C-alpha cells in the first residue's frame, strides 16, 4: 500500500521491497550484548554494513533505476558520488545491464575508485572531475543534460527514498509491535546525510510503528539537516567538515527535508571525535568494522543514556566502507576527543640536559611522548619544539600543565588553536 506524503507524492515501500528482494541482502537485526549492558536497555543493530556493497545505498539506486523506462535505461544513467552511492549505482548498472557514468572528485581515494569499478565491472565508466564533490556534481548534471541521459541522485528523489525505506520494512518484520502497540521499538537512531534514509525509514515507521521515537544524527561539522530544521527550510552551509564523509553534505534535499521535518522526533549532532571512539570500540569489542557515518547512531547513545534505560532501541549501522588508511587518523581523533592526546609548542633552553629535565621533572610515569620535532636556533637562548604527549587518563592533563608552569617552561597549547593545529598536525 502506497503512503501519501506532502504534495500528494506517494511512497510505495512495498513495491520497492519486492523489486529489491532478489538484489539486496536482507541484513540482520542483531542484539548487541555490550551496548545493552552499558546502557541498561535492549540495543539492536540493523547491520547495513553487511549489505552487498557494504551500505544501504544500493537500495535507493536500484529502486530508482529499475523504475526507469526501457528507453531511459537504453540511453544510460549518470551519478555523482565519491563513496557509497557510487558503489550502489555501479552494482545496479551491472545487475540491470545498463551503461552508467560515475563522476567522482579527482581527490577520491584509489580504494573507493577501485571498489566502484569492482562492483560495476564493464558496465560503468568513471570520470574524475573537480577538486570537490560540488564541482563534480555540477559537471555530472551538465554531462547528463548534454547527452540525454538520466541522473540518479544520491537522496532527493521519491524512488530513492522508497528504496532506502525498505530498511524500515525489514526492521519491523524482525521486531514487530504487539497488537496492543506495546513491546515494540521505543527508539530508532538513524544517520542523516542528505536525508534519504531518514525520510524513507521515518515515513514507514510513522505509519506502522507510530510510538517509536525517531532520532536523526549528524556530525557536528556538517549539520545540514539540523540547520534546515531550525530555519524551516533547506540551507546551504558555507563549509563543512568532511571527515564523516557518508553524512557530510552542504545542503539536504528539498524533498527529503519536507518529509524529515514531519517524521523526525529529534535531530542530534555528534562530535567527530566521539564517532572515532565508537568506531574503535565496535572494532575492539565486537569485531564490527564501520565507517564514520555508520557509527553515528551508536555514538549518540551516550547522550540519550537516561532516556533509553529499559527500552528497546534500534541503531541503523549504515555502512562499512572504511579505508584502512584512515585508521591512524581515526585513532588520533579519538585520543584527542577523549582528552588523552595533546600537542604543545614548548620553548626549550638551548643547553645540554634540557630535554632530560623535561622528561624527568614534568612528564608523569605513564605519560608518553609520541611526537618531538626540535629546531635549534643559532645564537639564541631558547628553541621551539613541537611535542605530542599521550596520557593514560584525562585527569593527568591538569597535572601536566601545572608541572610545566611550576618548571617555568614556556608553552602554547596547539589543540586549542584550530588554525595552528591544522597547519602543524
């Protein structure tokens, strides 16, 4: 049965579900013991990281492409993406025997380019254009118009939303509410980028599990839906932090916003460092590999700990396309967020034994120097050094500062200077 939303647009999730059955994995809804124990509730993970292309994006791309006319498919399709949408698009092209063109920014990591080629094989052509996704998207749409092709957007189309909404069908089939409306899912946490997943799953839940509280999550550095909801309309952010790349967009879709404003009960921002800590914990404690956007729903649980006690909670793990080359950055961001990694510019006296005195008199027994760069200055009493210190406990930080002050050591805290930090670290 189709659901009518604003502007009389109908979302037919059931038909999308039938179209996708032979193409997508029916991903599991798994009980997570560690998270359930920590938050004293029942936490279930919807494992879209185990999807064919390691994210839910295949659902929307295939649903839209399989809905096109034979003539449209014959002419070909185009997308612009540096990540999960490109891979879902490529896989769909191969399944439907359709020629597709994928536009990616020049700076796209080789791993993502190679993954897209692997899923699409000979059915796709990749064009590396522009230094940013926005430049890339402009070129893709221009190419689409000039060649009479069909553009497959990452989120702002009702057929994309229908496909993503099938995640919600699977969740409620695996965890249905009782006939009395009790005992079902109390909280549903959904990562938000352009809004396709939250619009689709949110719409389905509002019809079939209306008592579920739906929480949308964005990274602090890319609050596009958060700001849109505040303004009452989509806004284009001047700049964004792209670290949580699967959920970092400058502007949410007009259609997705019009749906999300009615289906989201709360919109919450999560610090990028918190996301990194969650990625590492999931890997170390549960052997689950997730990408930054995939960890958003779990990273937010700390902020809702009091609310969710004793409740049934579902977190959508949206994807696992995480380049192993990023792991060092993820660890670094996590340590800084947890207050365990600090960088200083320290003025050392230019004489023998100055560094030894710093190590013996200032550092605590469990403090560790992880970075040291010193430049000796000719004919000067002091020389600057870049020093990175890793602590075992957040509480050791104040003691470290006190010892440096007591020892009359001149220093600057780089962590608190974003411009200097970005330049030096």
